[in-house]
């Protein structure tokens, strides 16, 4: 068995991990046309969350891990129970859920609205969150 005790590299201040949730398919009320307000539509959600990995997680301590299942359940509940006029609002809400955890440095959410345009497979919108505080800390670490 390989000894992973040396990981992360002791010379490095912190380790970052990225969780990706691909093609979460949900239904919601999205749009402001009469038909869109009466009938749920499909949306396809892609999420990327970059966060600071607690060293204890590498020792298999579950309590310190970022729980992607909890995040996914919150997203599902919010999307399926919500009503949204604009795709921008829906994406912003999902991004807020994904970036709530204090360890999150960067998050990106992209939501597709399939068949929103007659001759297109889908229309999508993406938004990103960047924790400037984390960026400043990394710069300070490099300087010292």
C-alpha cells in the first residue's frame, strides 16, 4: 500500500479540489411567456465548485469534506419548487447555493434551456463566483 501521508506537499500552503456535477436534469417554470408560466420546462445544470481541501479529508475524515450531495439536493429543491422569469435569475440562485460553503474559492454554473429557440438545441447561460479573499490570501502566501 502506498503511503499518502506526504500528500499534500508539505511545502504547499493548501490543496484545492474541484467537484463537478454534470448534466443535472430538472424541470421548472422558466420564462415569462404565457405558455412558459403554465408549463414546466426541462433545464440541464452543470456545476463546477473549486474549494480548499481540508487535510483531514485526505485521511478519510468525512465530517470535513464538502458534501456535494447536500448541495445537489438544495439545488434540486430550489429549482423544482421555484418559478423564474429569467434564466439569469435561475443561474444566479444556483450559483449562490454552490458558493455558500466558506471553503469555496470559485464556482461556475451553466444552465441550458433545451429547445428554447426553434433551430437550436438549447440556450445556456453561465455565471461564475470568485472569492477575492482567497485570491488575496494566495498572493500573500507567495509573497512571504
